[in-house]
C-alpha cells in the first residue's frame, strides 16, 4: 500500500485521509497524521457518495484504527475518504425525547418529528467527582413484591437482573419500567430504556407494552436490533445514559435506566477485541472488560446539590445459566447486588421467577423503615429470608426421608415455603403492588408459622401484624 497520503491540516477541527490501508471485520485501518485522537468521531465517505460514521479506537505509528458504526460492508481500500472531525460522538438531548423511540445512535425511528436539541452532550459522559456523590437512600417502588420486599431498589443504586435464556426478563423489565415510582415526592419520574441486540419481535413487544399500559410518555426507548452492526451495540447504552444524565442533573428528574441485554454488549466488545488481535482474557473476552463495564454502570448515582438521580437496572442473560460466567461475575463486583431469575421457579409457573435466596440488594437497609416503607419492613425481610431458607432445606430433606417423618413444625415450614412462592413471589405481570400490600402478604404467609418461630421480628410488630390462626 504505497499510495500517496493526503492529510490536510485541521481546519475547523477536520483532518482528512485518503488512504485506507486495511479492512478487518468491523474495523478499518487508516493512515493518519499525529493530529488524530482516541475516541474521535470519524466520517467515512465511500466512492458512491454514501457516508458512514465511526470512532477512533487506537492511534499508533501513524495508523488509526476506526470502528465503523454501520459496518464495513461495501467499503473499499480505494476511493474511500476518511475525515477526522476533531470531536467525540455527541447526542442532542431534550426533555421532548420522552415518549419517543430512537436507534442505538440516538436518531428517531418512530416516524415523529426531529428532536430540537436543547444542548449537545458527549455520549461518554462527564466523570463524577467521588466527593460530589450523594449516598443512595430513597426507596423506589417497582410494584414487584420479590424486589420491593426482599431486594429493595434504592434511588441512585445499580441493581442488575441476572437471567437465563428463555426466562421472562424482558417482561419483568417492561413491568418495572411501567410501574416504578418514587413514593412521597412530587418530582418527575422518567424511564430511559436501552435494548441492545434484541430481535425485532422483542422490540415490538416493548413498544406495544408501553403503548397499551399508558407508560410510553414517560419512557425514552433506544433500540439496537440484532440484525444491525454489532458496533452500534457498544454505543447504545452510552447514548441512552447521556439522555438519562441530562434529565437527572439538568431537569431534576428521577431516572430509571433499564439496559437489556448487557450480554449482547459484551459479545460485541469481544468481537472488536478479536478483530484488533488483542490478547484475550477469560473465555476470549478482553482483559479490560471490567473497566469497560464500569464506565457504564458507574454513570448511575446521585449528586450533592442536585435533586435528580439515575438508578440503573442492567439486565444480562447468563450463558448456560452460569452465574460464574465472566459477564455476571464482573458485573457483580461493580454493582450493589443482583436479582437472580430461577429456572426451577419458572418451570413451576411462578412469575417473576426471582430466587430471593441468591438475590441481594446491598443498599436495601438504606431505603426501608419508618418514613420510607413501613416500620416492620426490616424485621419482616429478615424473618422471610430465614424461614424460606429453612423451608428449602426441609424440602430437600423430605425428598430423602419422606414428609411424614418431619415434625409438625417442619411441615408448617413446608407449607410456608409453598405459600411464599405462590402468594408472595408470584404475581401477574400487570399487577402493581404497593409496599403496604407486599408487607401484608408477607404477614399472611408468616402467619402459617407458629408465633414462637418468628424469632427475627420484634414483639410489638408480632402483636400488631401477626394473624393468629
């Protein structure tokens, strides 16, 4: 490749190169001068006049590695012009984006009018000074008992959902998006929903669900379909979170950001890493996947002096239901807990099939109690957890020695476990329970047990809420 290099000095921030040295998968390698920067936005013009966008992934020894958002199909090493624009990818943001549907790069795809941007923001976000972060403490009611009662979501928290192939994580995500509210406050609540690498029928499901349930006006959807170039998957969550940051910190909204499916994001990250011939880490994923995921998850939180907040619920499907897979494993280190969906519960017809024993919300205690949920919440949670854990142990024991060999109290624990799953965890996808309803159901199932077994509940709460007989 000895063609003449034509580099122009930056005029209005633009640098141009006429030499495409190599095309490899989703990447093109371009001869460029020293003025090119990492993550710089690039415009690629084909010989046919078609224009595509990309960003710089690496610059070394006069060669720029460019990730093409729309894919490299049809790009030739000859007749292609590459312009380095001297800026990063930006999203024009506005409160009018609520109720609209966009592609993974933030372009409207719902047939509505173009968005009149109130300002433009770098999709990579601005790093928050750790000292300016406010501690998450306010309860968010999702209307789902297994979350509100046992794994409470707190405003500003990062609480992922770990799922498996075929489990109803999409339905649960849509239900949470429709029902979530911050109780006791008049501030506006909005949902930013990012769908990464989803099939078209999944997109139609989300669209129809939000329209039929009346939630569309408070939801901004960013959709990257499975048949679109994988490179857009890397940008979709960043674009969505850029709008979330604007709504939270400039418009004082409480924003719930739901991102599904982060496994598709990680697969795209591995594809790019493989094309760059980087040394692979665990199961072929790049060694920097931890820091890359953190750059997305850490965009949640609250800021001192700002009324708004960003709460994240990323959803990831675990390959082969393996919770030790690199994606859920690294996610668990970054986030404040996890909600785990269970195939056994799903096969028994329980929705949502949330395994409360494997799930955890590390910030739960900051968001429950008097003035937030209810005075008995903490005690009820501890008692439910202990009792359900024992019921599962006795269930395993009964399969060995037979239920008739158990004591009368042990048999009541088995009844409690069944009622807990059928009455407390199980609910309709359209059922929106208040926290009071959730705790009342909890007391109903706890009342199956003898009063003497409620060792984790203070006597005054037993006297007030326990239903004898």
